[in-house]
C-alpha cells in the first residue's frame, strides 16, 4: 500500500473527461469549446475533492491529462489487474469509463456507465455522462442508442449543455421525421442561443424537404433575422436565409425569395449562392437586366463554387433573352471550355483518391501521438482533390470515418511496435535461459563444496565451548597467542628441576617466575570479561551470517527449482501473444482497407456529384449554343429567346 | 431553358442543407448502417488491442524488472507556484541512470496531479543512494537548479520512490522531497 498524499484533485475530473468540442453541427466550431470546458471545470466542488493515494492511479492521470488516452487505458487496466489501485477502486472504474469515452470506445464506456452510474455517482455527473454518451452515439449514427441515453437523463443539465441536449433531442426527432414534436420542443425552448438556432435551422431544412415551405419559412425566418455579432451565428443566419430563399424559388415564389436572399452578407461564404438565387428571382419575373447584375458579379469568382458554375450558363441565357445573341454564344463557349477543364481536374482528383493516398496524407498532416475522440480534422491536405472536398469536413460521416481510420492506423503502429518488442523478449529469454543453463553446473559445484551444515555444527561447538569457558571462568582459554605461549613457557620453567634447588639463586628465579605468572594471570583476569564479550559478539555475528547464508541458499535452491518454470511461463506467454499480435494486425489491416474504401467512396461520391453537375451544365450549354447557331443560320435572331426557353 | 436552369436551384438548396443536417431517407439509412458495421468492427478491435496491450505491458515489466529487484521512481508536483519543471537527472549509487526533459504538456499534466514514472531500475537488496537534480524556472522566472539526495534500503519486493516538488510558501521557494513507499 502506498502511503502518499499528492496533489489534491477534484473527483469530478470525470467531468473533464467529457469536455468535448461542440463540433456537433459545425465540425470546425471552436468558440463553444471554451464555454463547455469552463462550464465543466467551473462545476468542481470542494466536497468532491479527493487525494491521489496510489502512484499508479496518478500515473494514469499523467497520461489522461495529456489526452493520451490509449496509454492511460493500458496502464489503468494493468494496474487493475495487479491490484495496484486499492485506494481508488470505484474512481478508477469511473475514470476507465471516461477514458473509453474520450478514446471513442463508446461500447465499453457504456457498459461501465450502465453498471456504475446508477448508484455510485452524483445525479449531476450521471446525467452529464449519459448526455455525452448520447452525443457520441448520435455522431456515429447509433440513433436508437443515443435516444435511449437521452431518456436516462433525470434532471436539467448546466445551461450550455442543456441547450445542446435540447438540440440533440430536436435533431433526433428531425431524423426520425417527427417534425411536429421537434417544432413543439423548439417552441418551448426559452432563450436564443447557438444550439437552439442550429436546431431550428435543421428543422427548417427538414420541413422544406418534406414540402412544407410555408411552415419552414417561419422557422428559417426566425434564424435568418438574428441580430448577432457572433461570426458563427452570422454564418448560420446566412445559411438559413439562403435555404429559405431557394425553398421559395423552388416553390415558385420568386418575390418571396428576394427578402431572405438579400439578407445574406455579400462577402460571406454563402454570397455566391445568394447572388445566383437573387438573379433567378428577377429572371423568374422576366427582369433579365436586373438578373444580370448579381450574375455578372459572380463572373470572376472561384469556378469551384457551383453557384459560379451555374452563373456561367445563367449570364448567356439572360443575354440571349435580351437579344445579345453573339455575346451569349461567346459566354456559352467559355462556359463549355471552363467546365471541360474543371471536369478534367475532377477526374484527376478521383484517380488520386482511388489510389488511397488521400487518407495517408490526412494522417501525415495530422500526426497525433494518440487518439482522442475530441479531435476533428480541420484542414485537408494540399492536393488536386482537397479543393473539392471541403464541405465533407463538416459531415459526421466523414469526420467519424477519419477518426476510425486514424485509430486503426494507431492500432497497427502499436501492434508493429509490439511485434518487434516480442521478438526481442523471445531473444532475451533465450539468452537468459542459455546463460542459466551454462552457469548452473558451476553454481551447483560451488554449492556442493560449501558445507553449510558443517559450518553450523562448528558454530554450535563454539557456542558450547564458550559456555564452558564462561562457566569455569577459564580466562586462559581467551588468552592471546603470545599470552598463551608465555603461560606455557612459565609453566615449563616451573617444571625445571633446577629451580627446585634450595639455593638463594633458585629462590630468586622462583620468585621472579611467580611474579611473572601472577602478572600474567592478573592481565588475563582483567581482560577476561571484554574478551568473553567480544568472542560472544563475533560468534553471534557468525550465527547471523550463517542464518543469512542459509536463507540465501534456500533462495538459490528455490530459484534453481523455479527458474525453469519461470522460463516456461514466460515462453508460453511470449509464444502465445506473438500469434495474437499477428492475427490482430491482419484484422486491423483488413478493417483499414474497409474503412479506407468507405472513405474513398464518400469522397468519390462527392466528386462524382460535382462532375455530374458539370456534365449537365455542359450539355445545357451545348444545346443552347446549338440552338443559337441554328437560329442564326435560319436568320431568326428575334426568336432566339423563345428557342432558349 | 430558364426552367431547366431554375430547376438546378434545388441542388444548391440540398448543398446548403446537407452541410448541417444528416442525409435523410433510405440512402442515409444505408450509409448509416454501413458506417455502423465498420464502427462496430473498430470497437471490437480496440477492445482486443487494448486487452492485448495490457498483457504485453505486464509481460514487459515482469521480464525487464522482476518484482524482487524492481525499483520505480516517480515524479509528482504539488502546487508548483515557485517552480516550473524542465528536466530531472537521476543518479543511483553514483551512476547516471536517466535524464528526462519535460514537454509543456507533460509538465502541465504533473501540475494537474499526474504522477510520472520517470525511471525503472533493477537493484540488489541493500542500501543505495539516490541523487536527483531538478532544473527549471524558479521564483521570478529565474533559471533554477536544485538537488536532493536520499539513501534508501532495497528489501525484497518492488519498491517505489517518489520525488515530490512542493511549494514552501513561507520561504516562497520550491522544495524537493524524496519519499519512499512500500
């Protein structure tokens, strides 16, 4: 158990997990990201503070805070398996759910939330979590699941999120063709914000498609008359006006179309289409001179725009109607030439896309260390096809498809790395096993020579002898070698018969020997205690060393016994994981091919639609030109306008 | 011809509408079903690769740093008002073992409470000395370099050592503390 107390964290880090960009309608929208983010962090509460108590939990957070979700999940799963998160068991499971969600692994996230959200978290966090799950499901086209998740919400969310939730609900109703319910929901909606306006716009478009132009008009007019300085809302207002204007034109109400079209900003991204539509509104009323004014303004704009392409036909048409036949013929010829060149460029772009290079260029341009679901592709790589594909960027199908492809690419790279590592692991194991087998006989020989039992026996004998010395207070037994030798010499002198003679000289020597012996004995007695203590201490240390040696010996014996089992276990794991890597890699590559084909189909479909439109325009231009030539040849210039009609 | 051209206008309406709303009808349902089938495949692969990564991660750790000799060194930060971390240099028993440079993203993650496993080492049972040198920006954004030393005993089993950077508010200086965990 790790006893530490690091940085204080809010338990509601979970909320941070769900900080997602508001790219739901506008994939390139940045402005709301901050709002949502602030809203989340702003809701931290002191009562929810928690403390990092397990280092491995902190390590998961280290990667999580860097938005490296994949390594964060791997570490969390590993730590869970090794029971290294005992102090954070509930939090770690919730964190795992949040990490899965951030990583875009919504199925596993949902499994965890289904299990945990019911009773283990505050209602606020629970509702928020279901909301984000609903959002990710919606974007991935899991409409029923998204609705089920929204149905689980019990209370209102924080303000910005509540608006987004209503938007999501309205969008689900629109997708399920429940327009009346969507209208009712939007009418009940208090406050005008980005989300409600997006919802209204989508609803209006859905109603137009349903044929209810007048019903759509009230909804789209609402968005189209917004007063705002917000650039995002300005763009939405332009879109609403444009959609309404064209809906009126399509419905045969050119006069009604003019007001919304006039509201579109002249320099905005939708001005081309508005100018074209405005011209058509006049043309439908037979006022071709006025129609030419907005159409001529389109002449020098980018031919990529379908409105500019169409204006290239509209201009000669109006000229013909105004009896400017030769000018009309010139314009038709220019249009045919321009459409031809553009069609060739689209063909080149289709070939490039079908070569599969496009997706790789996306990945090269957006090198991501990891795979967060928040990520959106904001720029297309430079290439012949990119100019045709810009509006694909705003679609969920394309964005989510790109994310899946990017994730698969990451998985393949990850598996590649592991494949190399596992090979190294195998070599490492072989080397270790070889070294072990080579050293084992030498080690066993050395161990065989080391008589540990004999050493223990000798130690016990020393113990007994020391006890005996102590019991008998045998100070001579603890004498140094010099003292012992001296004692021997004195004893030998004492035993000399000459010393026993009853002469003064012998008496003198006897006295000296007695003195020497006394001095020696005195020294021995004086040193006895300390010598006894030292010897006992040395003996004790020897005993301890012997115990340690015995323990080491047991460990060596154990290692000799278990090492082959360990090698076998590691080999089984390495050999088992290696084919698993190969199998998964093959499946990932297959999925990449499928995903790539899907993305290519989307892109080619888009380009083909553009090409088909150019083909239609070209045919129309040729027919009109042929009619002009025919009528010119027959001298019936006055009827050219009628022929065009 | 006017009619023919005017009839092209709905294409433009569709273009506008499609940018912000989902394609509708049978075609959309089919595209959605195709996307979903692909997505379910990707989900299943993600699950399997993550589980495999967990097993490989554990295998690698057990193989390279067996539990009985493993020592892991972690870096953490508390508050971080007086110190902005650039790098850490670790020396064990007089030998340089790692020099880690922190990116802004990593330093930010530490500030928010993340704990970084900066180094793993296999050490014998017994006493060892750790010297850690931290470099970065100190108070008043001046270059700052400080060392911390600790002796620790490696027993049987894995050991974790935390190098914690905290703020000493009274002195308005950072403090570098090395702690042992069991």
